[in-house]
C-alpha cells in the first residue's frame, strides 16, 4: 500500500518539479520517510509490539541529517535538480526490479534446492567457481541480479559462491566474451576471462571464510 501511495504522490509531485514545490511533493517526501522508518523496527514474535533497533535509530538520524542539509545547505535549484534526477533514476530501474522479482519467484519454484545446495551450498573453491560459471552463462541485467541472488540465497547457496556470482555477472557474459574475442583476440580475452574468474572465485572464498568466522 505504501509503495503504491508513494508512486502516486511522486508522480504528482516529482514529474513537474521544475514548476515548483507543491503539496504533492512534500507529501511524497513525507511518505518516503515514513516508509523507511516503518520498515526498520523488528516485530516481536507473539505480540503486536515492535522492537526499536539500531537500524531504526540510524535511519532516524540519517533522515534528520538529510532534512537539515536540504534545508540549510542547498538552494531551491539544487533541491529541484536532486529530486528530478532521483525520480528519473527510479523510473529507469523500477521496471527492472519488477522483472527481477518476477523471474526470481518463478525460477525459485522450478530449480530444486538440492541442486543449488549440492553445487554451491558450501564455501569451497569449486563452489565459488560454480558461482562464477553461472554468472557467465546466465547473464541478468543490472539490478535484476539482486532479487535473483536473494533467490539463490533462499535456495541454500553459500554466501561465498553468491558473492562470486555477483562479482562475475556484470564483468563476464557469454555475449561479451564473443564480442571481445573479435576485437581483442583470443589470447587477450582468455587472459581477461581467466583473471576475472580467478579473482572472483578467490574473493568469494575469502568472503565466505570471513562470514563463517
């Protein structure tokens, strides 16, 4: 409900922001701040009370700091440009997030969790390399990979291989390798792919060790 409300208020208040701040603009900003604060507390099991945690306190302080900076350090033109660029960026990435969430929900019910756990359920070098290989052959656009990564985490993928996948996915893809092969030649492409694979595998493995510790 809150996301739909923010979308409506932002469309009314941000789309014509250069015409000046309106009640729609202020309402959208307040709704965004309230949504951030509502999502922060932890629900107490078996009761209707919410636990105030460090995240809630940090977000209150952060929102207060942003509000103070906006009121004292920026002029009206700066604020207008800031809001417009943010709104333009949201319109670009939100459809991709919707697609990513949809794909993650569909694929999660197709791929058996046992497959993921057997291939990348532990923090081994082989499991991290599997994450890199998956990132090469299963290319997802930027931001779509975020809900997909959450899906694999829910299916039992270890955090090390998951990081290896996230590092390799934007750097390597079958399409980019084929294109670079024509431009750079096989030897340079092989070196590039090898370096990315080794570094992503190593980084994922080290991250898994740190998380486990």
